[in-house]
C-alpha cells in the first residue's frame, strides 16, 4: 500500500509541475489513442498488450541499470550483455541439458547474477568514486568480450528454445486473442519489479545501500558491510536483467546483437524516467513500450481519417524511443521523476 501511495504522490507531483503545453499535448495524445481504438479495436488491443509485454521487459532491464547507476553511481554498459546471457543460459539449459522451463527460469537469472558478481568484484569495485567515463569504457570492453564469447559458444544466428506446451495457447478477449505466454511474461515481470521496488525502498538492506551511496564512511562506521551490500545489489540488478532475457528468448529468440540493442534502450528508459528514480524507470519503460507499439497504429488511423498517407510513416517504430526521450528532455531535462539539479 505504501508503494502505491508513493507512486500516486510522484504522479501528482509530475502533473502539478507540468506546463500547460505538456498537459495540452497529453490531452491530444489521449484523443488520438481513443480514435485509433475506435477505428481498429482488435489491432489496438493487440498492440497495447504487445507494448505492455515489451515495456515490462524494458522495465526489467532498466531497473537493474537504474539500481547500479542511480544507487551505486556506476555507468554499466555491460548490462545489456547480462540481459543477453539470460537468454542464452535459458536456451542452453532447456535445449542442451533438457532442464524444464520452470527450472531454467530460475537457474538462468542466478547464473547471470553470478556473472554480475564477478564483474563487480573484479572490475567495478576498483572504479567506485572515479569518473563515470572510466566505468563506461571498462564495461563497454566487457560487453564486447561477452558478445564474442557468445558468438563462439552459440554462433552468430539467433537461438530459441521450444515454448512450453502449457503456454502456447491464447486467451480470447472478444476482439482479439492474446498469447498465454505474453500474459505469463507480464505476470512474472510485474511480481519481480514489485518485489525489487519494495526491497529497495522499504527494507533495511535497500536503505543501507542508499545510505552507503550518500555517505559510505559513516555507513560502514555504524557496522554495515558496504562492499558486501554493493555486491548483493549488483547480483540483484544482474539477475533481474537475466530474468528479462530468459522471458524474451522463449518468445522471440536471442542473438549477440541483443546486448547493444537493449542496453541502448535501457539507457533511454533510465534517462526518460530520471536518473536515480526507480519508480521513474518503471513508468518510462511502460511509456516507451506502449509508444513503440501504439504510435504506428495511431498514425495509421490518422492517415485514414485525413486521407494523407504520408502521415503513416513506415519504419518509425525504431525511432520512437529516441523521439520520446527528446520530447521529455525538452520539457524536463532531469527526466520525468529525476532529482532536481542532477541533469540541469
């Protein structure tokens, strides 16, 4: 309940700080979405659910990145590689070793978390308190190494394990059908994100890590083993990214290029939500997911109404996350829920 109240408070603060132009733009967006829903209800619902699924995957990646960047001050470019490894570990567990889906869904994130611990202990622990560019360059090098290792072991082509039989069906919503696996992905991601958010904001562990970021010397003075807490936090962020990759690989497959593709999207989500804001990463991930799936539908419906076919821009979907980021930063340079003065 307290997390819901926090979300409500932050949303009210965002609305109160929004300019009249931003509110007018939001109203126009709602009207356009309503028009698209009336024009093609089945396609609209299908894309809305697709955007929700994609958005939740982005939330899981960006949440781990936000934990490391916002709480620990490290720019971890290797986070996308950890997401990719979650997919590959799941594939290897199911396809190569015959491990059931449920077990693979637990084993893969833990394995990725262990890789994250190695990265934190061997590389990143030496970089705390130093210039962010140093961590960025170091983790970029790690990304290249992990990508090449994945190509060596699994090849350059995409791999995909067989989807479990009990998740291959669909759910009839009247105007469209939704894949059962998509609903399962949303459910798992929602529980995971809610659990992480509670852990960070409502437990002694999360509060001690946040205190350690603010004043590490004083936190250790009162008896907190800060290096161990930081390592545990990095394990958590890595495991969440690995779980996102595990959910993604079963439906869409995974290839080495996913590391760079998804880490860029994760950074976009963190910037939109506001660096240092866990809640902002959740909102921004869903916003980007829905925008990427629904804006093409809105443009298509608008082109039909106006008779101007040029409105329906082909291939705009890949540009939408970056366009959303530009629009948000023009209005709020610190992101939707970022700390005042951090990027301004």
